[in-house]
C-alpha cells in the first residue's frame, strides 16, 4: 500500500514538472518576442536567402545607371549581376561582397551603366543577381528585380589612343582621339578617364587603335580640377609591370590629352597613391 502511494506521488511530481516546464518555455518566448523583438535561443530562426538585394526595388525606374546594393553569403564572396531585356542578356558584371569571413554575409554595391543600346523610354528589363555554383557552374541563389528604363540625356567625349596605322613609326607621345557617347554627368572628366581605362572597343581595335595602359586593375582614386590644373591620382596598377621610356611617355600622353580636351584643364599632374616624383619610371 505504501509503495502504491509512493508511485502515485512520483507520477504527480513528474506531471507537475512537465507543466511547469511548458509554462516557463511559453512565458520566455512571449517575453523575448514582446520585449526584445526576437526569438528565444531554443527557437530556430527562418532560413535567410544567401543573396538579398536592397536596391533597386522591384519596378523601380532607372536612368543611365542602376545603383545595385545588398548583402550576400556566397563562395569566395563573388557574385554576378546580369541585365536582361526581351529575354536577351545585355550585360553581365562581376561583384565582390565585403564579407568578414567565409560563410558570413558581406555588403556589396555597384553602379551598373546601362548600355546605350538600351537607352529608351519605358523599356521593361530585369536585373538578375546570382552566384555560380562552385560544384557544377550552375546558377544558384538567383534574385530577379524587374525595372523600367527611362531614357537619359547623352553627350559625346573623346579618349586618346595610339594608332599603328596613323603613326607607323610608333612615336611615344603621339595619340589620336576617338569619340564615345556617355550619359550626361557632372563628373565628365572622371568619366572620360574611366572610358580611357576601358581601352579600345573591338571596332576601334579593328581600326588599329591601341592603348599603352594596363588592361585591368587601374582605379582612379581621385580627380580634382583647380585653377586650370587637373590632378589625377591612380592606384599602383597604373605602373605595374610597365617598362620602357616609350610606353611610360605614351601612358602620360594618353591621360593628359584625354583630360585636356576640356577647356577648364590647361595642364595635368599624374600621381600614384599620392606620389608624383618617383612614378612611371622607364
């Protein structure tokens, strides 16, 4: 009889502990949600997409450029953006996310220039942001943002290259202009340098134009025009693996003539990481 009472008492205690645990868990969850705006530690948060786009927002009107920003958790922090119009790829660009470590989110942002061929009013387009699978190269984690392109005003600038047909003797400081159509901007001089850094187009290359600048990695760190002097500062890629006095002279001439097309620029000072004295050595 005593043993039977003991079992009943033990069973009652177990049931009581169970209900106390349920009540405590429910109370804790309500407290966290109401006071901390989150979830308790023992609750599993919903899965977050690996690519989140903040800008542009769906159906946003864009003109000239698309300001892309967001965060991503992707392999080697590399992702891609592609502009699609009428089911055709117009452009695709690589983007790097600023992730602190592998497997963590990193912010990304990029100004994507809309090609002149797509500079039309009320043109429906889609911006795709995605990652290529490291396993098989397939497209994964794709985010698609519909946008509407609005026509933007344009202007014509010049960039200066060498030309083996016009200058068969390959003079070190002789360059020739080619015209580029760009969107109107308050920073037209900087945009001209950006076009110069891109190098000749396929069409221009076919017409014997060439550049003495390195094809990749050159960054314009600053450009200031004061009292008729344009001061252009670049990163070290401008002089990386550049040898020979002729090539050095050609680089300086290309930059100088591209900037001097503007009436406000009378002379040009080129610097690398702020240095002017020991740069672009033969």
